[in-house]
């Protein structure tokens, strides 16, 4: 059975790319480090690392083990912090993994409410561009909980928070800037403010337009979620954005798609949420998605 120390040794060797540098960082001798890695390899049933002249690389077995090693170390660290919190030694930290658009839209209201009840609990955000990246990071033990679109085939605990509405933004003088709703098919001949490939909202826009019977052309691609409504309001083309990221007094014209475009958001953890994570999920549920 692998020990936490052996898993720490494996992760450090991989991160440093060298047994020598890892041994220095861990304050152990290189022979002792190599001995523990060999013991871990025997436990795993095969080589985990390929020793190259100038560095090391993971074998397929090593690549399979590494995310679980990272998750085990992260969980051990959180267990240590929880024990210290219970002993009154520190106030704690809640780690949240999410998407950039959710940091802009959903989280500010929830964090404002959270701060009133838990003023001494620190918050650390890990932000990602795409749902797949978020799920992978959460599986690897990055955070206490994730807030994002509903993950597929998730083996942990999932709590549905609700449905997030997306809207179309155009400039005030745009030909489509009349009324309050629009069919996406009526914008089929337009060039859009699109998102860069790999951005989660790029997939959302492409799917919505495909359901309307067309593929959106891009007038501009942006990496920044917050930039999309600003670029649309400036006249570069329509943009599809979460309604809750639009600031008060926004100058663009906002149209609700007909039929609506929505995505289900959830909070999820690897196992049963610890007390801090469970409390934050309750806050998310209470404030809603607006």
C-alpha cells in the first residue's frame, strides 16, 4: 500500500523533473528518495518513472497514478487544516474551483452573503476556461468544491443550483436593438463576438446556433468573458453572455433568446462535502443564480 510520503516523493520528482532537485527540496538523500520510489513502484506493480539522461518522464502507469497522488496529498492537507480549525488554531480557508464566467456572475453575490456569516474564513479561487478543465482539476484534488455546469459521469456528490440564463447583447444602434426578445436564427447572417477555442462559452454559443440551424461567423474572438458584452455594445456584433455578468447601467441593448438559452449550474465535491463546503453550497442555493 502506498504511503503519503511515497506519493509526495513521486509528485515532487515529477514536478521538479529530477531526482536530485527533488531530494534537495524534500531534504532527503537521493538514495533514500530512489529507494522509496522503487518501493512505490513495487506496490503499483510496475515502473512509474522513466529515468532519462537529463530528466524523468512518467510511464503510462505513472500517468494513471499521478492525479490520484495529487488528490490524496490535497485531501491530507485539508484534513490537517480541518483538525487545526477544530482545535481553534486557525480560521481556515475554503477552496473553490470554478469557471471565469461564474466568478463574474454567480459568485460575487454568494461570497458577499458568505462573508457576513464567515468573516474569518479565507477564500481561494481556482478559475478555468472550460468545464472539462474544471472537472479534471477537481478530480485531481484542486479544491474543496467546484461550481460549474453539471459534470457528466461525476462519481462524487452533486447539488443542482439552478438554471443560468444567457442573453444576446447588441449595440444600442444595432438593427436588432428593438424589443426584448430575438430568435437566434434572425442573427444567422451576422458576424458574432465569439470566444476563443477552448473557452466554455464558445461551446455554448456554437450549440445554441446549431440548434437554430446555422454556424456563427466570428467578427472577433475574445478570451475574456467580461470583454464580450463590451465588444458587442461597441458594435462589433452580437454576443451571447450569461445575464448575470452584465453590470448595472450596462449601455448595450439586451435581448432574451426565443427559445431561451440556459445552462444548468451545480456545486460538486469528490465525496460528501466537509462542513465549510456544505455551508457554502447552502449559501449558493439561498442566493440563487441572479
